[in-house]
């Protein structure tokens, strides 16, 4: 006889596969990509190298990295048809809608979008990874009634994104901060959007469909959208002296402090530690310290009120400040998160497909038993 049905709401603690991609110790504040600590990768790697590591499973040799970088460079420009499509979007479109739609449309400009070969899937993934920054920057230029700026072959993906956005190549420090921010957002185990990609991959759908579903899932305020919400909170609070008032009121009204709490981390999110340090350096370098100080005041107040609750700052408490200080508009934060996470989404989809099983959970039916059908004309009202 079958036992009682257990419903895993939110799929908490449900394992869907074995993986060698990412390890998080949420109690010890540890995060590893393919065995390498996030601290080492942030200090010594580049986004391109980290993307290779995630997708291919090992740190590249010099030649492998040269080849990988070259493929990313070659794929950065957008096909004229895709650029034309982006030009046709309403200027008021949400950039996440633009990214989702453009990534989906990339399949239309690929003569062979469907492949069941691993290398073929990696090719599609590199195509999407390379073009996502170009798509986001192009739309931002267009909505500001400026012409898109083409990618440059002498810049990293992170630096080129800032160049295509602002028209100026960033200085070395800004380029480094952007690169580290992309590394920190590249992967995070089986979160909602990665699961979404895995579900789509399990149907043997193409890479464009896989990444499009990830972008759609990342969009919500409880996932990728929290970075935007966290910065808007800091802006609304406006000054460190208002922080205590804001936090007390928000918590007493049952509202959540954005950039706090995590399903896995029950202590400091290690990405938060790195971003807070970069945020402090960036703020003092640019002489724009008020937002940073306000965020610190919110953090201190929230930590005091939430003491003993296992709710700590997550990656989003300072990512918004860092992106804002780099000159990235607020509504591009989640698209920037998405363009970085394409690396992790790809790695997980491909890993899952190596021993695929269609994902098909169940729902426990609690509705009425069989009802007699009443024709519309005979229904009350
Ligand atoms: N502010 C205040 N209280 C909180 C917060 C918060 N941000 N997050 C959780 N709590 C409290 C919550 O009210 C609950 O308290 P109680 O047990 O008294 O009802 C307790 O902590 C557990 O909350 P939960 O909702 O069961 O925990 P969860 O694992 O489902 O929460 C979360 C994860 C991310 C949805 C939640 O912490 C949250 O809504 N945070 C704000 C949004 C945010 O910053 N999201 C970014 C997540 S990190 C980026 C990513 O990986 O995508």
C-alpha cells in the first residue's frame, strides 16, 4: 500500500539530480563553482574563464581560453534582423521583457536551432551568452533615443557591456568590478530559474527555449528582481538617519527587507561579503558614499531587528549599489543578473541531459469529485 502523500511546498530540500557544478554550504557561508571557492574566482578569475569552467567542467588551458574568448567575441554583434526587431519594441518596454523576447527570437536567426549534441548545445549557449549584453545595451540606447554602439573586440564581455551602454570604455577598476559582479552572479545551484531551465531541458527542448524559461523565472521580485527592489528601498530611505525608522515600520507592517533572507544561506551570503567590499571601494573612489552609507544603516538596523532569525543580507543587498555606481540603470539590474547566469543555466541543463529523465511531478487533487455537467443555458445566474 502507498504511504501518505507528502507535499514538498516550494520543493524545499528536494534533490532533483547529482551535480558537480556548484556547492553551497548555507550554514558556513561557503560557495564553490566546480570545487573552486567564490573568493578565489572573484580575486583571480575572469567572467569568461568562469563561464568556461562552469560549462566545460574544468579551468581552461591557455589555448582553450583563447578559443573560448574568440568565440565569444565573434558572437557579440547582433544579426541585422534581430536589431531591427529590437528597434520595433515599444521604448517603454521592460528590459527583462526585451531580453526574454530577443533571446527567444535568436532561435529564428539560427539556421539550425535544434541539436541533441552536447557541443551543439554549448555553441548555442555561447551564442546567447555573447549576445545578451549587446541586446541589453542596444535596447537601453534605443529607449534613450541614441544609436546602439557596436561591440569592441579589445574588451572583456563585462567591460564591453559598459562600453556599449555608456559609449565609453570603463577604466580598469570599473571593468574589474563589473567582471567580478558577473562572476558572482554566474551560478547558484538549483535555484528557481535554474530549475526552470532544467525542466525545459528535460523535455529535450532547444537551448533558446531553455534560457528563455530561465529569464522568465528570474524576473520575479523574490528571485532576480530583488536587486532592483533593494536599491529602490535604499533610494527611498535616502539617508542613513532614516534607516531605523524604515526598518521598524516595514517589519511591523509584515513587509520584507529586500536583499535579506535566503532559502539556503542561514548566515552571510559569501557573495554579499565580496560585493559589500567592492561597493565601499567604488563609492569612495567615485566620491558617492551616501547610498552606500544608507544601505549599511539599513543593514545594521535590519540585523538588529532580525537577530536570532537566520535572516542575513544576501547578494542583492549591495549588488544594486554596485551596478548603480557603475552607471547601470536600475531596471537593467535583473537583465545583468540574467546575462551572467546564462553560464550556470547552460551548465546545469547540459549536466541534466547527460542522464535525462523528463521532469514530471504530481499535484494532489483536492477538488470536488465527479460533477454532473450543466449546460450553460441551465446554469443559475
Ligand atoms: N525580511 C524580513 N523577514 C524575512 C525576510 C526578509 N527579507 N526573509 C525572510 N524573512 C523571515 C520570514 O518573514 C519568516 O519569518 P516567520 O518564520 O516569522 O514567518 C522567516 O524569515 C522565514 O521566511 P521564509 O519565507 O520561509 O524563507 P524562505 O526561505 O522562503 O525565504 C526569500 C527566501 C528569499 C524568498 C525571502 O528571504 C525573501 O523574501 N527575501 C526578500 C527578497 C530577496 O532579497 N530575494 C533575493 C534572494 S537572493 C537572490 C537569489 O538567489 O535569487
